[in-house]
């Protein structure tokens, strides 16, 4: 039986301000994809943070328009 945990995927600008919450829900163990539409954001470097259970990671993302 798959294990479910709270999954949060958030996007931040370089000043640390939250730009978008892309996922914030219970998810069963597995592989998922998220569609992101950055049309309202300027080009630049953003940070995204993924938290699932006790796992957490942040990475940089370059958005080009």
C-alpha cells in the first residue's frame, strides 16, 4: 500500500518572497509532474523548494521570457 505524505512545492524570488505555491497537498508515493505558467513573472533567477515528509531540497531555476 502506498504511503502518503504532505508535499509542498513553492517558488521564491531571490529576495525570499513567495511567488507561487505550486503544490500543497497529500500525495501517495510516486512520480508526479507539475505544469508551471510563468507568464506573469519577469525573466530572472528563482528558487524552488520541495518538501515531502522529512525530505526537503531547494534549487535554482532560470526563467527566460
